[in-house]
């Protein structure tokens, strides 16, 4: 891959300071893919800081003879945001709402604003932009406008086109023009406006091609292919010139400002009916009848999708709550009228309709089925999450073949939906593959991706055959081949098949009138390459990964590195990791907005590196280290990425490979080998604590060891030492308490608190400690890539715990990162049954309390209000319910979880001089402001030692481990009992 094709372009962009300019191989590689199966290396990338910067960058590119491709979230599934161009990334800086008129229900935005971010700003005003695409957490309004996005509720709200009022755009010659509502005779456009001759030519074209448009454009709602010539036809009462830009894939101009039509937010009293069907065809036949009831959405999930969702941890509770039996398909039918009674009435009518169609839960075979009512808003939201993740659920298959997007956007009239799906399934079978169906049954636009391995020539050949046969089928039913996700490389080749030669020539004339020299995103609507050109595929001819040494267990995946390659390739680039709120993933991206610092960007860098596309030794290069530098190993991607890309584990492999080459800094050794030297240096805690007491020492530690002077270091304490014999009654419930390095040397009061709670519950507590030195889970060694040292520590733990594991005694600990290490990393380090047995018995302290001790703890009130911050690993392993359950045992205590991502400390990350600023910004996203707002008597709770440190440094408030709060409650109960006994006095013999 060449470094810079046009040297003058990079030089001028940097000289004129138009924003972040990136021409290095790693940056170009990160922008070479979108959510499609294509890969095209751009010339370079610029992230302009202002619209003026963006327009200037485009002008420089024009001067240099370079084309430009605008990009938002990079979630496009048709290959329209990859090109051999200068990429203009609008998502990092061009993300403001510029105007809001609540009364008129309109707003003006920059192109890079994310849909969910916009709707969060609109919600306090009772408004939203209702094109609710499944990628709402990362899709930008500019991108949605460019491909005329649709949403699950398009039955009610229409497509983006129906919700865009105007667009201010810069054209290929640098002209700025306002495209919006005008008189059909253009009389309100000044004769001096450069827009007038363009508009006149467009209307002339529309008039000339009116008959062809009437005959050739599919009469279905979901038609987003080609250019919107129908918006230019004569005889229209209204003319909005913006509509020719909507759906143009950024090929006609660059949007500066987009004016949107807003709608009142949906009411909270919606109803959903989950219509179960014993046959897939039955569901397809029912759709045309269901829409007559006036739902706002009818969404399909088929049996395969349900099965895959059951295998994804974050979706399991939802599936269990909603799905009855083993249906072939479910249609989720949503009613959203203003009146609650009306929604309930329609839900009742839905049940009657399904019964009238012959379905009942007491029947068998094809007519088994019925309606499960979903009335709770939380469960409704959970269903929406599953539906929105349909693509990623499909892509969670771990085999070499993947569901491939090329016929998934077809839309047909509802009366033909059952026959269409039957015949398309037969086409898949004919070519030796299968498909999974989901999405928008309400408008006849079902997403389906046949499973193919595009590394294989035969599967690429099959893709061509399936596409040609499928599109012929769609045309037979007078449907649309491009129903939602746009044209791009995937579908533009087939415009002539679907629209006819005359309309395709008209599309070319539109492009040439706007952009005669092909400045904007060439080849993505007209004059497109072949959609199966293997040189454009992500897995192009010659794609392979050389065998590489890996240290962890990747056997669930195919490919080199004993499956490491397959694990990396699980990233489908759909960008769920780019969410800016909710959940945890990806905390560093939420601060930097850099593609480099998101799970997708890191996975792309890894894939390109191990397949030799970034040059020799890229896997262990400094650029790779920089790519992973801000990954805080929060493990959120393990749970929240629907395809399970575990970047925390992948980072260990890179660190291990670099460590094998001797790339370990002094700070790395100081952090990683903490468990080894701590027993010795802890004998002089006062000496170690001088760093934060004597002026100048913090500055010196930053210069010498890289520990930021802005951050205090953990304070060494007199270490906890295990007693020689177990604590508690011999007949008590047996439990092992693992004392981690952090608790032992820095917060021994947490260990004492845990012991007090366990003793109060009558437990028999074992505290194993080998003779040589205390146990360690190996976490610190993994954080620097010292895998063999970590494996040694893990084996010591296995040996020490073996007698207890054999007796099925739970192993309980206090520090989330350590205890999750027993569940996650240790089985990946040591692939034995002993490691798996330990993992199954390793519990967080609060898990054990909630499961085993709830009724045995004598507790009393200790406060009224508490704020709870969850450690990232607790969230990743779905442990927050256990924390809440343990805290609910404390009488009269109301606990409110803080909706927070990573606290920003992440072990040693928060102490580094080179990462301190990002660490502090992570804390400021939500955690620290929430703590500051809390009343002085509100108890702050956090189980992670790093989390507590961040809270203390950032707010001055002390946060408590759950164990300490429970111990306080136990102590309060004892005190209360003593007071009552003193008040009662001795009982008289009389």
C-alpha cells in the first residue's frame, strides 16, 4: 500500500490547517472499509474542524485533481463510503445542532451529528427526528441524508427524504447553494443565483423523462435507488430541490447545513404484540393483513436469528421473556397512538386477527402460534435493541463463511412477500447456501444475507448468480432492488437492469450536470464498477494471514494464530462501538472521537497488520502500540459488541508479541511486577508514600517513571496478613476469600470488612496463602504482555484453590478485575479442566452475598441514599444485578446506579503521564459530574480500587466498596441490638 499518492495534497492540507490530516498507512487502512464487504484504500483522510475547513479541503482536493468522499459513521453497507479519494470525516467535529425552532418543529444541523445525539438534545423539547435507523447510535444525519435512510417506523414517518426540508451544499465548482422549497416555476430564485440555471436544467430533465420515471420507478415506499428524478417531474404542487440531493450518496455535492422536519416524541404507553408463527410463510402472508390495523412498525425476526440471539449474553434475558416455544418466525407489531386505550384496542384486534388467520398456541405444525403481549416500556426497549442489532446478530456466526449483504435491500409489494421469500430461499438453496430473514415486514423490505465465504472464487461466482436471479425476481414483482441502505458498489451496477437504459442515462446526466469532473464520490451511483470485482473486496485475491504465535485460547474461531485471525475478522465494521452514550463501549472513543480509538478501528488495524497489508512487522510496530494505547481493556466490547470482538484479549496478544521483543518500559515493569516486589517494599510504607507529600517528587516520578504528577499514587498501608487457621464456626457455610494485591497493600480495610460480613453470616472462611508469597491472579502481568509470568501466577492460584474447588467451595474476591480474571483470562491462559472448574466457582463478594447470605445477614440502616458506579468488568459480565441485590439487603437504603462508561482509571492507565488527560476526560463524561451533584449525605459506592481513586481525585468524595457498606450495616445492627438490650434491662424472675 503506497504511503502518499499525491504529495501536494497532504502538504497543502497541513499548511492550511484545515483540521486533522492523516495520510499514514494505519489511518488510511482504518478508513478503507465500511460495514460492507468492500475495501478500498483512500489517498488520505481529513477531519475538518469547521464547515469552512471542510469546504477549503474540498477546494484543495479539486485543485490537486483528487476526488472527495464524505463520511459520517462509516456504517454504510453498500460500499458507498469507501473510495480511492480524500476521505472527509464529518463525524469528529462537524456535529452541532445550529438552530432549533420548537414551535415550527424544525432544526438545522451540521452533517456529522449522530442521530441519537440529536434526539437526546431534542427530547427535552418533546421532539425527535423520527427516521429511527438501527444504527442510530453512530449514524450521522449527513450519511442518512446521503443514502435516504429509512427506519423501522417508516410506515408512519416515511424515509429521510420526507423529513428533510432543505440542504445548504457546496457544489463541485465551489459554489454554495441553498436547496429547498421553491415555486415550481423557480420564480422565487433570483436570476443572479448560480442555482437557477442548475435548477432549470434539472426541471427540464424531469419533464423530458417523466414518462420513463412513471413507468420505470417501482411503486413501493422503499425505493432509494438512483437519483430522485420523480422529485423533478412537472405537475407537482410542491418542489423541493433538496430532494435531488437526498439519496445521492454524496455524489452531487457536500452538505454544509441540513434542515430537518421534526415530530413529537412517541408516547410511553405504546403496545407491542409479538406474533408467533409455526411457519415462516405464514408470517409473510399475515403481514399484509396486520398493516391494516395501523401499526407504526411490523418487524420480523426468524428462527435462525432467534437462535443466534439466544447465544449472545446481552440478549438472552429479552428472548427468554418474550419468546414462547420455538417459532419459525415472530412479527413484532408496534402500536403508538396518543391514546393508551387505542393502543390496547389495536393490540386486542391483533390477537383476534391472528386467531382468525387460524393460529393458536394449542395447535401444532404450521398453525401453531399466537400473540404475546408486551406492555412494559423496559421490555419494549429491550426488544427494540434486539431488532436494531439484527445485522450484528447475524454476523455473530464464527465460521469462515459470513452472511453477505448484496440482495438484502430488496422491497416488494406486501401481497407478493410470501411468494418472494419462498422463491428467493429456493435460489439460495440452489446455490448451496442459506439466508437469515429479519427487519421491515411492514413495508416488504426484509433483510436477508446468504452465507458465503468471499475468500473463495466459487462463492464469489455464486454471489453473482444469486444477485442476477434475485433482482430478476424483484423486477417481476415490480419491487425495488435498493430499498434502504443505498446503492454504492453493491447495487449501482444493476440500475440498468432495474430501471432501464434510458433512466440510467438520465442519472448520468444528473451527475454530469452537478459534477462534470467527478469530484464527489465517483462510481457510487453511476458508472459503477462490477459489484463482484474481487480487487475491491475486503478479502481480495491473495488475502491471507501468515501463522503467528498466540498465547491465549482462540480455538472457537478459524484462521491463523490458532483462531486469532478469525476472532479479529468477527468485526463487521457496523460500528456499534461508536455509541456516545449508554453502555460502556468504547470509552476512549467517547473522549477522542478518533476512529483509531474505537474497537472497529483497532480491529481493522489488527486485521490489516496480520495479513501483511500494513507492511512488515506491523503487528508489533509502534504504530500498532499507538493504536491500542487508549484501549483501557474495559471488556465492554466482549459483551456490547454483538459479534463479540474482545479487544481487551486481543491487546494482550499484541503486548505479548512486543514484550517478546524486549519492548517493556520502566513503568511497565513497575506496574506489571507489583505483586513480586510488594511484599518487600511494603515493609517501609512511609517511605513509598513520600512521593505525594514532598514537593517535587511527583514531578520527578513523571520524568523518571512516567507517572503523571497530576495524579496521586495509591497509598501504601500495613498489609493484610492471612490468619493461619480458618475464620468462623466449623459448621458454617464454607467459602474461600481471595485477597488480591490491591486490597492487601492499599486498602486492607476492605478485606477486614468482608471478613466481618462473612463472620456475621456464620461462614467458615478459608484464606489460603502459599508459604513463599501471597497469591496473585496475574492481572498486572497481562497488562504489560508478560504472559508467561501471568500464567505462572495463575497456576499458583489453581494449585492453592484446588482442594477447595474439589469440594465445590466458592472462591470469593473483592476486586472485579481480579475475579473476572479467574473467569476469563485464566481459562484462556491455562486450557485445563481445573481452570474451567475454578472459573465456574469464582464469585464477586456481592454475588456470594446475594446468592448465599441474603437471609443470614443481620443488617441495620446506615443511610438513605446511595450512588453506585459499576466497574467495567462487572458490567461486561452482567454482575450489576448482583451488586444491586446485595445493596437492597440494607434496610431503608435507596440505591441509584450511575449511567457511566469506564471511570477512566483502568488500572495503570489513569496514572500515565501520556494518558492522564484522556483518563480525566473519561471520568468527566458522566461519573464525576454525577458524584459532584450528589447530596453530601449520599453514600458513593464503587467496587473497583481504581474507580474509587478516580472518584477521590476528581471530586474529593470517598467511595466505599460494597463490603465496607455491608460491614457498616452489620455493625449498626450490633449497636442497635446492644442499645435495645440496655433499654430492656435484665428480665425479672418474677
